[in-house]
């Protein structure tokens, strides 16, 4: 429970407070000074005595005041160097000059969290509204949202507070992740574009969620800090945090289907992971599996603090086609992350395209023949109907020459078996195919041009398979064998701990040595016993690519003849085809749907959003291949796209919230200063103000260093005046607070007025030095 | 009463190479030599001046009218202008001048900027004045005093009177200046205004009692006393129908108080000591000083006397000229014309 503090005082650089010891310097000087009197004889003691008797008390007072002023000057200067600040709920720094304010309003998912019956988003909006309402005539505003796709709702500086208030109300809350670095970049660009001449400030209204503001990547964090520094130089940076220290929350942060390729009539497991983001034990939490709003199953979970708990729902479908599933956790402070959506495309069959790079008229001499045989063994042997599975793999073998004429979108998986050449068009279509969720398996062989593959597939780290094909390695007399398979990977888990499966005993005589660059996203799934990669996978878009570094026939080894080859091919198909059958994305990510006929123009599709809104989609580009892109995925749920074609094919895509938004822990004040924001000078955030939007808007961090330096400047003038004339100095001392306040409110005047006053004082002093004091007195006496 | 204008020649006297400055005079030895130098400087200046002093026969011309004595016709003028003009002469009378010189400790003050003490300056002026008067065959006497009358030399007009006159003045010159140590270690003496006697008032009363014959009285003193007491003493002289010129000799530092650093002041004449910050007290001091000065000057003039203020950094011949012409202020102290 937070306490509301109306006033907070501190120093940015408290170690510099050692400078306060300087306050002893005037006292020391005074002490030393007392011992250094010049001695002289004097005749006119009568006048001296008379003068001192009348002036003695005043002199002593003036001397004391002068000493105090000198001490105060050093104290204030030392304090100013330590950069003090004052954070108050009752005070807002104001400026008489027109102020341009860029408001960064957090609309990410975590802002939907409810505290005391109000969402933090409501508090943030109210804070923003009051910020605008507090503006004066001539003030201008820009409004930018913090989200995965930051939106400059008010891009051009608006001088109409009514319009800005309206836009604040209309700023739609998203369920997306708050991409702070991206938002800050946009904010910096907006500040550069905004034609402002007066004071400028940037106000960030956010919950300052750790997940958004404390980046795991140190380099990214440093970049963000640099950006904040640049922004702080463009305008005074203020933070208005609306979060409290911690909010209890739990979320379904993942839901997957196992196996990835769900076949009709086969049992499928829905694995749901619930994470407890709070320090309290979550007991008997109810977890439901729903389909189309209908509850299929219910389980209860106990989730320890900051830990995961899993639940498995087993189900099966008898009707093929896309199915939308929902895993729901009971409501808590943040409801949007309690639902996890899952789109499962229940298949009757999987289409596999086998590209045979080495055609042969003889059986099992072609490069793809063994794969073809492995994928349809039952079909080849015509088993009895009872043994027929309810789903099938339907392979189609084509020659390498047919590659350019083949539409990959009709298939779920493509095998490239010892393909000697890929032209740019084929490569581009393959990339589009995999990016849209297709699976690609690449087998090696004697015809594979290693350098070409490195260049074409690598794509400078962004291609289908960012690896380097080095050379072909021959085993010599001792063949290579696969190493122990990894139990955790879907591809190899069936073979792990099962030496009788024959995977580790099959012999390989030749393979292609492959190097994975340090920054490569590809990873080794299975290695040879001596460590060289045998199976490498890489996620590309929604699909997957798997490289088999040896051949998929019996040319380079006996694996294709061994029992492990067949199940491995089936697992490969299931694994790489999963992108086709379970389409999912995060809120804010674009969705890409392939058109039914890549060559046909003028096709449309119908989109049904999670909230039931329907819209017609048009192809994103006029030329083939046809694809539909959905950019607006601000809402989690199931997006259904029905292609307007004779087949009426429907794609179901599950869009889920980013699990990072579920962690409702916020940066502390110290972290805001040192972690995310570094040395950036910011208005002090007052966490307690988040509980009250009204307080939040009136909060502000008063940077006292400037005011103190101003006071030092004024006191220097007072000191000079006092040294020159005690009475004038006393008057100057009395009006100095007014002078400081006036100058603080008018920064431009602050540069001119003190300089002018100092110049006038100096001129008067010089003039008085050049004129004997008795002259003026004598003149006055004569007058 | 409007102050008489100063001639250009008079003001330029300061800058003349032959001006008798205190610096120049301090290098001369022997009061007689000094007095002669001052007077010669003064006479040299006189030739350039249209003004005449009180002891010089004032000559004027007027046109001849029938019945006038022809022996007064200025024939030289007639030769040049062919017109008759008569020369007129004032009747000269022998008179006695009483010089009163304050030799108290306060007169021994000299600031860093000044080249001589007030006493030295007053002594030199008195010597020059005596020399000038005796050269005119008039009588001059000298009285020195501090709290009391110390020495007296009755007036006489013989040229040989110059020697005892100067000798008495020579005796007033201290062997050395008073230092801080001298003042600090000296036993506190009675403050002048609080003397058992009446201070300067008593001295002036005694002088008035001893100088029955009417004459000119020239008083050299810094007059750092209560103005009322000073005026009371001067009234005695006025009562005796003396023509009195009060010459107030001060050091410029005493008037301007030009000190900046913290200073411990040791009062001469046992007036105690003060530690203070001169910058803070300067204005009040100057105000006190000017008030006393104005009070004194006004009081002196009300008595029908002349009051002159001379400063020890001014050329002595100029100061002598001012005394002779009874010119109260120097051009430098005169207010600028508005």
C-alpha cells in the first residue's frame, strides 16, 4: 500500500553536497579578517566617534547580514551543484511563455489493469486531459500513443485544447505491447518536425512497466537511454507514472496444440501455461477450454508466486477445417491476458511437394524417391481399410525443371532433394511460401552448389537459412553416425532414449559441413556423433525450414534404408507443416493470408474480427502472388478470413496478447533515474500520484538547481549592493525573493535584468569612486 | 552672499612650475627661506592678478575735474591717451597682526598622501605671513597654544623682529611625527573639550585679554573641537574689535576619509581608539564632519569674521593668497555651475 506524499525533496547528485562545507569559508575569512586591522593615528576622533555611535548598531547588523548573504551564496551554489529537486503534488511549474507539450500516452495492454475500480488507462487519460486543460492560450499539444505501433494522434501541434481533449478521449486502448524505444524514436522525430519557438516539454504518462522500460538487451537499453537524452535536450522531460508498485496478476501466457499437425479423429493435446506474476500464491484458479464460446473442459490450478503451472486438455475433432479454441483463466486485475486463443486447422491430409533434383527412370534412384516412399508407404502397399489413418500425407514429386511452374501455396511442405539450381523467382516464391507458414525441407546431394546455396539461402542473415555451406565431408572407412537425439525437440523426442529406433546406428558416409554464424537464428536439432550439425532448423516468418546436411536417399549413407528414416520423415512433415495448420500472431503484428489463386487478379476476401466487425479485404498488391495483409490487429481473438473463391476457403488466425504485458511490475523511482533513463534530467516521478489522476496532473518535479543559481545571482547583486551601501543592500535583500520569483517566471528576462542591474551598479560604483564623497555632501549642504 | 569669482590666472597658479607646493617647501630647510619662498611666490602671482590684498595701497584712476590737485595727475597716462586721469591712494595705517598657532597633538597628523603635517603647514603659513607683514613695516606677534597658551611673542614691527618670530615658530616643529606606538603607549590624557580649562575658548579669551590694541588676528588650527566652544572663544576677540581670520588647517584625508581596509584608529591627544570598517562608516563620518564644518563656518561668519579652510596638499602661496584676500574656498571646492 502506498502512502500519498505531497512533498518530496532530494538531490540528483547528493555527493556534491560536500560543497556545503564552503559555507564555512566566509566565516573563516571573517575570522581571519578580524585579525588584520591596519593601524593608524587619527586626529579627527570626535567625528569618528560621533559617526560610529550613530552607525554602530546598524553597521553591526549590516556586517552580520553581509556575512549571512555571503554564506548563503556559497550554500545555495553548493546545493545547486548537487541538483536538488522538489516533487510536489500541489505545485506545477508554470511558464508565462507559450509551451509546446508532446504527450506520450501509454495505451498498451498493461494500462487496462484495474486498481480500486479504475483502470490505469482511465487515470492516464484523466491526467492527460488535465494537462491540456491546464494549458494557457498559445500553448500547443501533440499526442502520441505508446504501443507496438505508436500513433501520432495529434501529429501537428494543435492550439485547440478542445480538439486535443477529444483526441485523448478517442485514443483507442490497444492490447499491444508498449514498444518504448520505437515510440521514443517517433517522439523525437515529432519534436524535430514541430515548428515551435517557445518552451517545449515532453510528458510521458505511463505505468512504466518494467517489461517495457527495462530492456533485456543492454545495447537496446543504451540506445533508448540515448534517445531519452536527446529528447530531454529538445524539451523538459516529465514523467507522470500512473502505476502502483505491484498489481497481482496471472495470465495464460501460452497455449499450444500437440501434435502441431492435428489430424481428424486423432487426439490432440492443448497445453496451456499459466504464469503467476504476483507474490501471492494463486490457489484453485479455474482454467477453461472453450470452442466458439462453448466450454469444453474445466480444470483448476495452483500457481506459486512468479512461477508457471501447466494444464493439458485432450480433445479431438471429427470435422476437418479450422477450429478456434480459447483457454480462459478466471478474471483478475488484468482480464485481457486471461484468454489465450488458438487456431487449429484440423487436417484430413497434408500436401507435400517433393522436388526431385536428380530424376531417374529407375526406382529409388531419384533424389526424392526414398522420401516419397517414406511418406506413403501404406498407400504403396494398399493396406486394409481398417489400418488406414483418417488423415493422409499426399506427396507429389516433380522434377527440378517444373519448379518454376509450380504453385507452392497449394502445398503445406516442400522438400528440395539435391536440387542443383534455384533461380531468383523460385527463391522469392519459396520465401513467400515459408513466410506464410509453409514448411521447407532441404536435402543435400552431389549436385548441390554449396556457394550458391550459401548466397541464396543465407541472404545476409535474413534469408531462409542463414548458414554457410562449407564443404562436402567424406567419412572414409569409418562412417559417421548421428549423435544422441534431444528429447525436448518435437522432431527428435520420439527417438530420444530409444536406440532401437535405429537413428543413431545408421551410417552416413558423406555430409555437408555447415557453419552457423554467431548471430544466426538457425539452430542445430540433431548432430553427428562428432558434433557436426546433421539437422538444422530455422523459423522464417510463420513457417519453418529444416536442413538435412546429408542426402535424403542412399547415395551418402544408409539412413534412407534404415527404420528411423520413415518416422523421421513423418515427423519432419508434421513439424514443418505446423505453421500452416496453426496460425497465430501477437497483437499488433500484421497477418498475411495467401490468395486462393496466385495468378488471378481482382480477388477479395472477407475478414471477421474478434468483435464481430466484418470488412472486405483486397489484395495488398495488384500483381501475383495474391496475398491479403491485415495490419490492424489491435484486438486479441480469432480473425477469420474467408476467401471469395469457389472453394470458400477459410483461414483462422489466433491473435494473442504479448505475455510481457502481463507482468505488472513497475520501475521504481530509483530505477527510473538510473536504469531506464540514466543520467537524463527528468521531473521526479511521484509514484503515489498514480492513485489519483487529479494529483497526478498537478504533480511535477521542480528542478531547483536553476532557481538556486538564480538566487545566487540575485544574492551576488545584493552582496555588491550591501558592500556599497548598507541601506540599499538591505532594500535589495528584502526585494530579492520577489526578484528571484519574477526572474524564475520569466527566463528570458532573467538573462537581461540581472546583467543590466549589475552593469548599473558597477557604473554607479565606479562613478562614486571617481567622485570624492565630500563633494556631493558639500554640494548638498550648499543647496 | 555670492562668492567672488576666481580669476583664470589664480586657478592656474596651481599648475605653474614655480608654485610653492608643500612638496617643494618640505624640501627647503629653514623657516626664513621657506617664508621668503612663499611670499615671493605670492608676489609673483600678484603681478598677474587684478586683485589686491588688504595691505597693498589700492590705486584707482578717475577723470580729472576742475579743482583737483594737479600733483595727482598721471602724466604717463596723459602722454599715452591725451586725457587727464588722477591717481588715488588709500591711506595706509600701521597695524598689528596677532598670529595664533595651534600646536596641539592633533595638528601633528599627516596622512599618507600629504607631504607635511597640519602643524608644519600652519607654521609655514604663519612664517610667510609674518615675513610679509614685517616687510610692510607692520607689526606681527605670535601665540602658540594647545590646551593652554604655550608661548607668546608680542607684536613688533622692526625688521629684526622676524628672527625671534621665526625662532619661536621653529620651536614648534616636532622632531618627528607621532607613530601608532607613541599614541598607543601614551597615558590617556584629558580630552580637549573636557579639559579643566575651557580648551580653545579659554585660550582665545586669554589672547583677547592680553591684546588690548585692535588689530588683525589670524588663527591657525584644525578646530577639531566643539564648534560652540570655539565660537565662544572667538566672541572674546570680536569683543575687542579685532579683525579675525580663522584659518582651519586640515588634512584632506580628514575630510574625505578615504580608507577602505579595516582599520584601528588611535586618537591623537588620548582620545581613545576605534576598530572599524571605514567603508561602512564613511558616509556617516563625512556627514558629521561637514555638519561641524558648516556649523563652525556659519558661526564664524555670523561673528563678522572670515573663515578659511585650507588643506595641507594645497600650494602654500595659494593658501597665503587666500588668507590675504580672505577667500573662503578654493576653486576646487566651489560647486559647479548649474
